[in-house]
């Protein structure tokens, strides 16, 4: 269930994928960015009881935490924990977010 056959010779471009660029040369901005990354990491390092209150598969929620998001859509499982913040049209209310991620 966790094994996926990947064709490594497929080099077709994926236009939907972009990699954000974070310039860490600016020391003030660098501290800010690193602290934000630590917040998200800190959330994932919390015990299950603390993460559980954010767990949901409801796509209507603007903040949700879930595992294996493609479980029923693909032949192989892609196990990973995700926390999602939907910011289309407006960002979620900070009260909905885990304190570490605000």
C-alpha cells in the first residue's frame, strides 16, 4: 500500500508547481522566516492529543490537520501529516489556528 512505481524518466514540466524563494541574506527577515518555520515544526512535534483538536477531513474548514490526504484517491498511500490554512479571498481567523502557527 505504501509502494509507488515512479517513472523517473518522465521530465515533462508541471506548470502547477512553484517553489517559493526565501532570501535569507537579510538578517532581520531571516530571523522572522526561521521563527515561522519553527512554529509549524513545533505544531507537528506536539503530542497527538494537542494536534487532535485540529484534525479534520472537511474541505470547508479554513484550518485543518490531516494525515494521508490521498488515501482513497490513489492505489498507493502517501503517508504524511499536513496542516492546511486556506487563505483564498481572506486568511483564516487567527483564533482558528494553533497558537504556534499564528
